[in-house]
C-alpha cells in the first residue's frame, strides 16, 4: 500500500472509533482504574465520588484488558452498589480525548492526577 492509502485507512479507523463511543446509561458511571487486585478484581475510583471494587464479568474476561489509569464504564451492583460494581467498557485514548472535548469528563479535571 502507498503511504496515502495507509494514512487514509488510519484516519478512517479513528473516525469509526469516535463515531461509536459508548456512553454510560442509567446508573452506570465513568471510573478510573486505580489498582488491579487480582482475580479479575480492580479498585476503581468512580466519578460519582465513590471508590468501588469492580470485577470484569466472565463474558468480557478474555476480551477486556485493563491497566492502571484506564477510563472505564462501571455499573454498580444492585446490592452493595456503593462498594462493588462491574467494569463494562474500556475507553481508548482517542475516545478519551473526544469525551474531554465534548465536555463529558468535566468531573475528571477535579481529580489531581489527571
């Protein structure tokens, strides 16, 4: 492939990622992964101000790889929702920058690390 075609393919891929950004629905919230605890459990600081121990559900365990500092969508549990939850989705860096530009992550600026 020529360089122009490669660049066009990369730009198209970036545009598709941005067009299909998943946003939190209902009681779901944004969260920042603080620490991996092992056994598919992670410590997540949610943007609603509550730290939660979140797990990656079995259906996503092999597909969803997370690291410290990743932005994720957290779905709190019905029972013990203030302390526990599930990680539903992980955002890529391009998606995080788009969310910041559009104003979805205003609470993220209040955290001192970011």
